C-alpha cells in the first residue's frame, strides 16, 4: 500500500501535441537544420587515395580569388593540399608532405606562392610552394606533378601560434609564443619585429592593422607600414577573455571582425568605431572556427568534442543553433571537431575537419528572403574607448 504522502505521477501522454513537438525537435533539430553540408575527402574520388587518417587533421585553410582552397594538416605528418571545387574539377590534390613537422597552424596565399607555418621538434618554420593552376576537365585523362616545397628554416626557435596574409597578400604576419614576425610570401624572407603576447588567433582589421590578444583585457595592434607594435592598444569589452584562445572571423567586404569570449558571447570590432556591445551568445562554448558569408551572416562551430554549428544573423540580431554537422551527399559522414574555416569564392563556407581522416566540408547556407538580404550585412558597433 502506498504511503499517504506519496503522490501518483500522471502518465505522460506520448500522443499529445507537446510530446510530438518534442520528438520532432529531437529528430530534426540534432543535426544540420539549415543549409547543406558536403564532406569532401582529401583526394580525387575514384582516382587517388585520401591523406592518411592520422595525418589528416585539417587545421589551416585559405582561399584565393579564383576559388581554389588551400590547406594544411596536422598529426603524424603535415600535408599541404589544394581543393578545386568549381567547374568539372572536384578534387583535393595532395601537394606534398612537410618534413619534420607535426602541426600546420596557418596558410597564407600570395600572388604566385603560398606560405605555410608549421611546427615540429625544432620549433616553428615557414615553408613556401607555388600555387596550383585552376585545372581543366578532371573527367578526362589528366596528370599532376607536385611542386617542390621550400623550407625557409626556423623563425626564432619557438612554436608558431598563428599567421595571416596581409598587405594585399604580399606578406604573412605571424606570431610565436613571444614574438611577432613578417614573411615575404614570394621570397620567404622572415623578419622578427618585436615582442607580443603570442596567444590565440590574429586578424586584419578594417583599416589594415593587425590585432591579437594582449593579456586578459586588451588587444595589441601592429602597423605593417610603420613596422610598429602598440601594446595594450584596444581594451576588450567586459567578458571572459582568459578562458580560451581568441578566434576571429572577417567580413571580406567591410573588414568588420567578429570574435567571442570564453563563454560564447559574440562581439564585432571595427578599427574606427571599436567594439560593439554584446551581439548574442552561442549555444555552446568555446567558440571555434568561424567565417562570414557574402550577405554578412557568421557561421561557425561551438562546443568541445561534439561541436554544434551556429549562425549569427546581423540583420536580425539573432544567434541560431544549426546542430551537429552531417553530410548525406553520396556518403554519410558526421562532423564533430573542426580546426579552420574560410569563406569560398561564391559565399559558401569551407570548414576543415580536425579529426582522423579529416574531410573538407563545404557548407552552402540557406538563401535568405530578399528583405533580409537587402537589410545589409554589417552591424554598426557601439563606440568604446580604448
């Protein structure tokens, strides 16, 4: 006999509208809810083999004007590759292995060559190699010859943290754990400029300045023209900036930067106007790689181990959870960890999978209604003193 104090729970009605809505939310809301993801292997399918599984964690990407995507892997060895996804191509070409390296942290493409920042037992090094031609009809018989990878030696003995192409893609600006350096992408000459706090990603601002995190409360700024570093140049807005390395995404049209603190709170940054107020919060933290498509929406991944994709829409001021990455085109694949992101020629977002047997993931965002597209792509950040 039940004690008088016990309450009998009502039976859950599995046929109720609320239960059905919950089932639909779980079924349709766990994986990619908006747009289309295609996971592309690191090979020419049917003709070549992918990069070896334990050497294929994609951790660096860049894209040039003709649409070619270049990347670097990390793991037991470092591979450089070129992705061709336009016209009758559809291939990822393995450009070769970088000797004595286990991590690629950045790719920067110039006019005729690319520079890659790699790490190994001897610290960080810069290597360069010629860019690939766009290619012809890969349906027909074709040949491919790997070009030599030139090693320009250690930067300063420390590991390289990150680097970006700047100055109209003539220079690569990078940081080690304590120094800032520049590399001429065409001839590979590297110059160590001075001291910085080498932590997290760096980015090119709307006026051409280079920015990186300078302690828990500030950004440093590097002026490439004057070759000067201004420490504690910009004060960070209130937030949790000491939890995770800084991430950036850049609007290619306006130069507006987006970043997030350790709790997933999003901010925008303009060199003239400073930081915006908080724009929203991602569903999980920390925020990983992200990129901005042509209409101004920001897409990225957030969370550890099983990351969720998110979208920040500046026209609406909303952050949406798009779910765990899944590709169902030709071969089903789930994506849980990503190490790099870049905007493609036509506005698609390319993500590099930071996992064994990593794939190049092409994300085609949903097409927005005309009224939302016309609303504009940029956010006017609130002015904040530095």
